[in-house]
């Protein structure tokens, strides 16, 4: 897995080696952390325990696209339950890609979609789709966490700090569970009011060498500012790497700020590029 060196002044001044783990290069559709989060679920189906997969996501969901593509490659029937009924008549590019990968799409009202973790609702779904494995939104769950933990194998042993963007927290938790005693993980929440994730992480992780930064959401999930857009453009021009506005750009801006805020010196830092570049489709006109 490629580690791309990131050359920025603040790191040079502080003798910090910053590298980006290029999970975005794995596959155009099953990109970044998605393959890892799905891997354990897919193995369960391939082992014959289930006949298909059910999962959830919004109209711009990278998770739905990745699940659709992965199931296509493994010849696994899959159904995606989409938040919002408007997608049925006006499908986004992401939803059209899901259909191209032969995912069945079912559109739920926002009220129905809030039941996605409700045991009674899930039991009704499984009655409609017998022997189908339910993957929570974003690949969340113990299998997703264990799969995400594989990412740690691609991080050099001498790394001091591992940075990752956070949505559900699945990838961060997987990495935390694999940390050595001398390593630290730092997550950057892409959602507003993300402090509740700290309790979720504590429930799933016994290691305590981690922190979650919640001030770099730029207005909330899927939100952006002119400064964030300009940063994506500048990063692409200076480093030759494209970041997505939903997750990785927020992580990188937050990480560089934290280097100064916490006065880090003489560190080996690896930031994880978790892919998700499909998300940039909705703002492509701003990134030209």
C-alpha cells in the first residue's frame, strides 16, 4: 500500500514526517476503508451462512456504492435501503451507480429510515428477505470494526500518530484496537456534535491511547466552507492528491492545525486516506 509523503512547512519546522496511506487507490468503487469494513461481512455470506445482503445509506452514500460493487464482484444479491423517497424519481449519480452494479434499491421515508437500527423493523425486513445479512449504515458493527483493524497492518511500525476521518467511528475503532502501546490514534469527526462518539468508542475499545477532535466538521456532515474548497484545490495542486470534502479534507485541515495546537515535535505521523472521492461529484463545479 502506497505511503505518500506530504510536504508542508509546519512539519518541516517541527521535524515531523507526515505520510498519507493511500487506501483511495484500492479500487474506484470499493474504495478506501470500505473494502476493509465490508470484508468480514462478505466472508460470512461466502461461507454459506446467508443468501444475500441488506444495508442502508443516503442518496450520496459511498457505502452503498461500495457494497453494490463488492456484491457484484462476489455474485451476492444485495438490497440498499435509501434515506428519502425523492431518490426514486431523481436518482443521484451514486444511486445510478448502485443500480449499474445490480443493487436493488428500496426508498424509505425519513421517518422509516430512522428505524434502521430498530430490532422490530429489522426483523420485518429479514422476514421479507430470508437469510439475508444486515450490514448497518456505513459498515458499522463488530464485523466492520474487525475488518477496519486490518488497516493497521499497512501502517509502519515506527509510526507515532495515526490520523483518520470519522463518520460512524468504525474505522477509528478498528485501528484503536490494533494500536501498540507507543502509538496514538486521533480521529476527526466529520459530523456536527460528534462528542457522543466518544462513548461509542469506549464501548468497543479497551485501549485508551486515542483522542477525538470534534471541531473540524465545517458546519456538519456533507457541509463545506469556501476555505475547505480552497484547501482541496491547493492540496491537489501542491501534493498531487485529491481529498474528498466530506471526510479527508476535514481530517487533513484538522491534523495540520493540531500539529501546531499540541506543539508536536519529532513525530512520525500517518494519515489514512479513506477514499470516498465519489462524494466530490456533487461539488465538482467548485473544484475545477
